[in-house]
C-alpha cells in the first residue's frame, strides 16, 4: 500500500500565497500541486529549500525520486520542480524577467 507522501513545510505557504492571487487556482495532492492560470494547467513538485544545493542552486540529485525524474524526462505537459513562490509565478507567466 502506498503511504501518503510528506508535505514539505514550504508547500502550504506557497499554496496559501497562490490562492490569494486573482485568476490563479490551486489543487493539492497531485505530486504536489496543480496550478491553473489563463486556461493552462501547470504541475509542480514542491521541494523544501534544504533540498537545494548551495553551490549550484539546483535541486540535489539525491532529492529527486525516480518517479520525479521519469516525469521530468518524459511528461509531455508541464511538470517542474520548484521551492519558491516566485519560481512558480515565473513559470506560469504571471511574473516576467523584465
């Protein structure tokens, strides 16, 4: 039997902040969250900040499960790993790098 996965501490804050933004919808429980914006759906795995390498700024390889890596490699829709609200907002196009 599959156990419920542990929710990273920062996930609830990210979800709470996303839900405050008009035009954005969030659904939890789908490894980890689905975000709807402008008619598109974005799938995010939320990692805790400790899973990020201080040297490279990327997710440590040891923190990515095999199923997460498989999705990164083969999923044809949107799927990415994030650990901060700004990353999610940039990825969905709500914020730009201008």
